[in-house]
């Protein structure tokens, strides 16, 4: 049951993220055609057709994601609490979800004739989608300041949609509108809309933080505050990219070719980081607001004591002091004729699953992996200079990580533990680790060939930044089910910066590859991602649980 609830919680975060992302694209697209590319002379048949295809598929995905979200949450609620389905069906979150599903299908099936006119009627289902999302947010669940918070949340969602959700359609306009003057006019309109959206986002975000966080101590003392800090950090990166696009748009009439291409590349990064921000917001919905957690907050002294710099642990603890795995306990129970439970129940086993040796082994794994990532970052940084051309071997550092994981990741299995080499493959988690090792090896060789220019495809070159971005976004949804809330937060305070740095690394490398060669910004972003890897390595080497 505990495993099912943990999985359903993780799935709920992913579905919530999908819902927020898809509603942003749907609403952003509708407002783009009504406010930015308004009038037949500014949109053209090709742009309207491509744009509506994106709106339609996003709306369909929104409806399906919302339906799956309702099924998952309803099943978890009835299974964990015993509440009858009839009561679940009468809950406000269920009816809000049904409205979102119906509205998503309405947009997806919008009549072709009405698509051509793009009148304000199409905003009605969009407004219902927005209202349904607000009704399932933290704002709607509060007893105090509910109306104010719901208004701020709606403004926040709408501003996100008109800015981040409108960017894919701006890129479509750049590709589909042949007339350069019309293209520039559309970009200028979108720039003004984005500026207004940023102002609304800042004001609404500040108002929501004032109520839902409440104090500076809650920013670093609660999980909600830590995730909000990550969100603010990535929002700052979005502002930098938006500022770059603003200056590009101002110069478009003089240099529309090179400037428009740079704007498109910065727009790609804005979309990606914006999706990471939305994913972070979805993760925050699984946490109670910081203002409600007045007890057991982390103090600054506790954080400083845990993360005070110390020598990394590069030696593992004695294997005989590490707790036995669940599989070994079940084997022993069967040999002794005792019942073997299918799930862990606290107090049922006469053993401590979180001994100093278990923590030391976790620190050892993190610290050693951090050293490899740090070495990779140093080599990548040196490779930026023509004096260290040999440092282009930096992708091969992944081979060191693969070797370490293969031999040292699982202490209960070959070559360290009692389980033999082939026997260890029967365990799902070990099989996943071995598969990950194989993927790391393949990735190291592949990226080395790309770095050495043996593979010259741009698609191949973009695999590395895409993996960084995806890894960071997945890590933003990663949670730890520890019984001690403070211990959970202390661990998350390490993993959240790692996720943000991975997102930065991915998109800086993406811009290095995609920006025009004569763009002056390209040489600066080329130094960002190696520094991100160096910082990731330092954070991992300073990781400790004691």
C-alpha cells in the first residue's frame, strides 16, 4: 500500500505538470492569435493551420491528462482512506477536473469555420480551463484570503500562458510568415505582451508568496520555500533571456535576418526553462504552503551544521555493518521458517535500516560520483581554450562513472555482496542500475564521437543538452520518503540545486550549439555549462547525511 501511494503521488505530480504545461500552450495559443497575430494579414493560412494543430493536440492532451489525474487521485483517495466513490464524485476537485476535461475536448473539436475567425467565443472554454486549474490550487483550499489568492493565482496562470505559452507560436510565426515586415510586426506585438505578462507575474507571484510563505525563515526552513527559491532562480534566467529578445526585437528592422534567428534560439531556451518552472510549480502543489508549517522548520544553524564543508568520503564503510537488503531479509525469513511480509512495516524487522554505515555508504556513492562530475566539468572548461585541445576527451569521464556504478553501487550484489553476478539480475532495482551503466557507456562513446567531430549531425549534438535538461526536470519531481521531515528537507536541499544547475547546463549548451556563429553571446554561454558541472560535482562531493 505504501509503495502504491508513493507511486500515485509521484504520478500525480507528473500529471499535474502535464496539465499546467498543456493548459499554458492552449491558452497561450488562443491569446496569440487574438492579440498578437490578429487579422488575416498578420497570420496567414499556413501559420493559422500550424498553430491550430498545436492548440488542438495540446487541448486533447490536456483533457486526457486531466482525466487520468482524476482517476489516479480518486483511486488513491478511496484506497487510502476508505471514502466511498460517491463522496469522491461530489468533491470540488472532481467537478473541476470534469470541467477541464470537457473544456479541453471542446477546444480540440472546435469547428473549422470558427477557427478561421478566431473570435472571443473561443476564450470561453479557455476561461473554464483556467478556472478549473485555479480551483485545484493551494489558493482555493485556504480559508483566509481565498478570493484574493484565487485572483492572484488566475493572473499568474494567465500571464504564464500569454508569455511562455505564446512562445511556440512566435517561433511558428518566424517560420511560417514569409513577409518580413509582417513578421517583425508580430514579434513587436508579442514583445509588448510579454513585458506586460512579466509585470503581472512579478506582482502576482510576490502577492502569493507573501501569503503562502509569510517569512524569510520559511524560504529555507520548508520544502515549499526551497522549491519556490528554485522557481525564482529559473524565473531570473527567463528574465535574462527575455531581455535579450527585447533588444533583438528593437534591432530587427535594421538586421532582421541574423537577429530573428537569434531570437528564435533564445525563444527555444525560454520555452524549455519555462517548462522547468511550470514543473517546479507542479511539485510545489504536492507540498503544504510554507505559512502552514510553523513547527519543525529547519533553522539556519541546522543547515549550516549539516552542510559545513568537509573532506569528501572516498572510502566505503565496512560491508558487514551495512543493513541487509529487503531481499536478503526475506531469504533469511524463508530459511528460518518465518513469514516474509511483502512490504516493510516499521518495527516488524529487528534491524535498523538507517545505520551510520548505510548513511556512510550513501555519502560515499554521492561523493565519488561528484568527483567524476567535477573532473568532467574541469575538462570541459579547459576544452573551451585552444591551449587545451586534448581536454575534448571530457565525455570519457562518464566511463569512470559507469565503472564505479557497476562495481560499487549495490553492496549486497556481486562483486561485493552475497548475490552472484547472474543472480543479481533477478532484482528489479539492480537490473535498472546495470541498464543505467550500459546507457552511460553508450552515451560516453557517443558524446566523445560528437565532441571530436566524427559525428557532425546537429541532432546528435543536441542529445547531450537534452539529456541534461531532462535529468534536471525529472530531479525536480524527486522526493524522499523519510519519516523525519527535517531529514527529508536536508536531502532535498542538495538535490534541488543539482536539478536547477542541470537545467542551466542543458540550455546553455543548447544555445552554444544553436546560436549563429557571429552572435557575441555564444562565446559566453559556452563557459556556463562547464561551470554548472563543476558546481554539481562540488555539491555532490559535499553531500553528507550525518
